């Protein structure tokens, strides 16, 4: 059973926390995913075996947390992340972000710069509302955002994504690839070459843009977007060990 945290915004955030030694490993999931995914559970099991503190949670509108996905935006999920981190962990953090969670991990690294001591991203998707969605919307889709307030996008994984005008506009307030992005700790980016959701160009752009003295991008040949197969899970835990 999940525990719940009420945020200052009145949202109920479902979470699982594993007590242990620091630094606390925090898993930040992707858009419309939840904390019951393969990677989150694998990392929890791995941390328990090591006696390492671990935290996984659902953003609002995701999984067991309150709210609907359509109500949410990048800034809301950033608030949820900060609330969970501040209330449920102490001291140093190693942050693991998957897809949209990679963007959230970068936002967290800026907002809690003194606490983050290592970062691992898996198919990170920084600024995707602008560079993925908005940049590729047709004139008709852009008009629909204004008139209807949302567009529906097909998904490889589930029912269509409802992308709202608010998500696009809110995303612009949280872009991380337009301004300096100092990451003063070890960083490992993982990217599958067969990822159909995030391109390797995105991974290279992030690598070129971020500033770190210990930063590495690993391209996983034939790897998909989720990188949840046993080989990829080993690469993720290896990367966490390196940044720790």
C-alpha cells in the first residue's frame, strides 16, 4: 500500500519510501507512467539489497495520486517533485529520471542544487512540450489548442495523450535547454538507438548544452524508449553506482 503526502497545493501524492543509508536514490517517472513500472520496482529492490534509501512517487494526475492527467503540466509535476523531496528525504540525493522524468530531474537539479550529488537520465526528454509537441504541431492543431484548448496525440503505449494549451504554455516557463544548465556533479545519460519517442539528437543536444566535469552519454544499441530489459536495468544500476 502506498503512503500519501499532501502538498501545499492540496494535491495528494502517492509514494513508497525505503529507509536506508544516504544518498537517497529518487526515481522520477515519465509522462503518464507511474511508480509501479519495471524500472522503479527494480531500483527499489536493488536499493533495499544495498541498504540504500530510495523514494518513488506518482506525480498528480498519474498512478495513485490525486487529480487527472489533463489538469496537469510540467510546473505542477515539478511542484510535486519538490514537495516529495523536501518532505520525504534528507541530505544528499542521487536522482534518476526517465523520459519526462529526465526533464524533471534537471529542474530538480537547479532547484535543489546543494542536495543533488549525482544524476542519471534514461531517454531524457527536456523541453519536449516546445521542441517535440509545439514545433511539430500543424496549423490545425495549433488552432485547436486556441479554440478547443487541447489536441489529442496518438500514443504507442495507451489511449491518446490529451495535450492542453496550458501544458504547452506552462512548459515554456520551465525550459532547460535555452539557458545555462550547470550540473556540478557526476552525470550519466542513457539513450536507446531504437527509441521512437526521444531522438538521439535530443540526447546529444542535452550533452552539448549541460555543463559538468563528469558527464557521459551511453547509447544503447537497439534499446527502446523504456530501457526496461535486463541488460538496460544493469546499465542503469551501473550508472547510479558510478555517480555515487
